[in-house]
C-alpha cells in the first residue's frame, strides 16, 4: 500500500514468506536498491530456492554472506 520506492528492504520474517515478500517489494525497487534476507544459511533447507532465484535473476547482483546465520545481499541492477 506504500506509494513510494524502497532503497533498502530487510527480510527477517517467517522464512517461508521471503519469496512472496520479495515479489511484493520488487516493483518498488529502483536500480541501486538493496535487499537483505536474513537466516539464509541457518534455514538453508527452506531458503535455498529464494537464494537460487535471486542469484539467477539477471536484473540483480546477489551473493550470500556467511555471517552469523547468513545474509543474502541483492542489489537491483535494472
């Protein structure tokens, strides 16, 4: 319901909703925006498809940082 764009999105909700939350935010992300998803290593079994989708998306540059419970950083390229 927010009419503005996002520069930063931090996903740290129920792991099974990350993909849905990303899709809701995606249309409001301009080039240069950053999406950070938490717990991608800790909950790798649940979040592997989320990570693979971000890393295979040609409109994003994504990498997994194995800090603490794992972060997936995704920068919007276009």
